[in-house]
């Protein structure tokens, strides 16, 4: 599983070197191909291609006129492109997504079980401090056994 976080840097060419914390597991479990996208433009999401393919299969079984499904497809396809991790462990974040998410220079890479999220440090800090876990959140998590 992909868990925890690691600081990283997006280079001048828009490539992020996948932190060692995640790289070995991803290569051994999923390979080197990714679908690089976002759900909002606020951050970058790296889906290992086998994970993305399974998600696409689920989406294909859902109503093509369902408003949430249409919005999801529109966002991920608008921001999305495939990418291959090179021999040095770098993955290209295409310019439009990099600009929208401000993911240039210093970033945080967050493990989310089967995919990675890449955040601009200031954006993530503001999001975390602006919306901490509430008592209602904790109660909801408890109902799920967490």
C-alpha cells in the first residue's frame, strides 16, 4: 500500500521524481505507466495504470448520463494524460496541470493506498489547517470502524 508522505521537487522540465518511499512498491506492484490527472486542478493525482484501468471498468458500467459520473469523466480527462516513469524514477506532469495546481518546485507526495497525490506545499498546508478533522468527522469515521 502507498501510505505516508514525502517531500519532493518538480524539476524545470515538469518531471517529479517519485520518492523512494513509493517508487519500489509502485514498480513491483503496478509497473511504470501512469494516468496523471486531477479531480479539481488543485493537486495532481498519479494513478498507476492498472489502478486507473480498474477504475475505468467501474465507470464504464455506470450510467453515462449520471451528472456526477459526467463531471468526474470531464475533470479527469480534461486534466489527464498518460506518462511513463523513466529510468531515474521521474514522471512528467504536463504543463497545463502543473500550472493550474502550482506544482512546480517543492511539493508533497501523499500516498493514498493505491495512488499518489502531489500538492503544492502552501496549498496543502492551507487546506489542512483550514479544514481539520471535526467531531462529526470522527463520529462518521467511527461508524465505518476507523
